[in-house]
C-alpha cells in the first residue's frame, strides 16, 4: 500500500519527533516510510530541528550520578585488551565511535538513500542494499553511503568535509578490525565509486565505514595514518 502524502505541517512534525527521539518501534518505522515517500523531504529538516532545540539543553542543570552507579558500571565492563601498537589503539577508538552513532543517524542514512523497490510476487528476493551514515561530532563532517550489490557501486554524499594538504580516504573495517582502503573520495560533491571484488564481501551488517585525511600521493594506502573524521556502522535494508 502506498504511503499517504504528507502536508508540510505533518512532514515538519515528523522531522521534529525524530530529532527528539520520541518515536521507536513501528511508530518510528512508519514515520520513516512516510518521510521517504515525501518528495520534498531532506535530512536537513531533521538537522534544523536539532539546531532549534540545542539552546534548550543549555538550561539543563547537570546532576552527578551516585558514586555507586559508576562502580556498578565499571564492574560490568570487560578488562581492556592491551594494544600491540598505535594502529590497534586507533581501531579501538573507531569501534567505540561507530557504536556511539545514534538511532537518528541511522535513520537519516535510510531516509536519504531511498529504499529499494518492492519485490514482485514470485520473483527472487532482491539483494540487500548496504547503507551507512559516517559522522563524528554535531555539526562535523557527515558522509552518507549506499552500496548496491547488484551494481557493485558505492554512492557517497559528503557534507562538511574540509580539504587542505590532505584528502579524504574511505576505509571498510570488517569484524577482524583491519581497515581496507576503498580509495580517495571527493570531499564536496556526490560520487559513485566501484568496490573492488576483494572488498565486496566486507560490505555486511555491522561492518564499519570510516574516512580519514591522508596524503593524496600513494593512495590507496595500506593503513590509515590518522584518526577518522567520520565513521559509522553498515546496515542492510
């Protein structure tokens, strides 16, 4: 069944509810479906609500948690694994940053990168599309990614990436924690890049996409030389 079209007021209200994190479960899924069907919707509408609501957070008075709470949390955290080198330490930070990506960030990737067409009755199921939103801090760089296994093309949409002497390089980090370079990417324009066959098998649920700033010469590089400016987990839709 086709989604009913939204009025501008309804569309704005849904964007505000997503920004506030008021929707979950089926309500959130229904809101996303409705927004996807709205031709005038863009993720900037949700970002605008984040910026409008930000001043209200300044009025909050922080309340420190009880000391016993921290002790309980520490007791549940596994002992840290010693890193063998600086790269291993950076990868540990990457994983933490990717896990910290919010549900709204994942929702934005799904909204912007368009859902797949319905599968006709009797037809074989369509291959799942991999999507990810790479981000770091509020108002920082954002790169949306969509990988279609039927074309083996990775579509990228960057925002806020600053370039200088270094260029953005894209990495795929599967479960083994080792980053593989997917090559340099444009910083200011949408792009479409082919994914090498050796790296296609890593485009799975839960793998991490990350972008670092690297020297343009010698790319693709064997390993990153800096911490990522943006990272995010892959979801299959």
